[in-house]
């Protein structure tokens, strides 16, 4: 069972659902909602509101995950291949610090960056400064007038080694598709912007440890299965 952490004070629900959909083509997947506000409660349709785990278009979603220990207990009797964990709760973020792969999801909005700085400060609170943590950052830009340099300055004091920086831009097609999927039992990815699709494929490649061509083939298979 491979666990992947997605950090960030940023709405990642659509990104997590797309990744869950893609990975579920060949593997069993759980998305764990470890966010402070419970972002996933209304982000997708449910058949049984009281269920502990909800099925959604080929993968499972578990809400109200309070800590790594609780998650371990709740999945003890399961056999998921991949668990994607959405984390943004400052009070317990350091508990998620581990050897698991980490993605930071952010925009260049100052409020988002400042809160993510606080989140990462907590994440590394008990880490040794000499122990660099490899993190891939996923950045949504609104314009090319601002780059990731300010984010670098904010986080320069932390023991982070940026493995990669994946960038996509604000696009109304992605926003429209996100809202459409929230009311549908099937996830559609066909109308996403090209840049967002590219980033999703790059993240998919990193998680599954496959090349870009294989990620592209998996995307096409996912779209064909929906038709």
C-alpha cells in the first residue's frame, strides 16, 4: 500500500478525483480527506451519507480522517494499492511527516502562499535542518507576471529540496468541469484545459512510476471507459 500526501491550503478535490479516476483503471485507490474543513463532504454525490467509505466512479473516498494513526486503523482490514491523502490541518500536520511522497499544491495568491508557509513550518517542526525532504510542487498561476520566486523566499528556511515544479493556469474550462462533476456519478476529464491535463499526467507518472507515454495511454483508456 503506497501512501501519497498532498499538502496545501488549496481546494484539491477535483485534482484528487481526477487522479483517483486515472489510477483506479489499474489499481485500487482510496482518497482520504484529512482537511480541517472537511472539503469533500459536498464535493461529490453519495448514495449513503452515513457510510464510513463512499464509492465514487471506481475509487473510494474516506472523510473525517483526523490523523495517520486513525487512518491506519480505518484501513487495517483493507488492501488498497494507493492512498491519496489531502492534508491542510495545521494543528496535526507534523504527524503526517514521513517517508511518503509529498506534493505541495498551491496558487500564487498571497493568502494561499502564507497559509502554506505556516503549514510547511508545522510539517517540518520536528525535522532536522540537515534532512532535506524532496517535494514536488503543483502551482496554479493566474498570470506570468508573478512566478514562484516569492514562494521560494517564503520557504527558503525549510529543509525542502524541490523535486519538480508543475505549472498550470487558471482556466474557466477547468472550473466548469469541476462543478459539473460535483453533480455527476461519473467523472469527466475530456473538457479540461491542455495545461491542466499535462500536469495531471505528470503527477500520475510520478505516483505510478511510469513514463509520459504510458500516462497518456492510461488517460485515453480512462476516457474510453466512460463512453
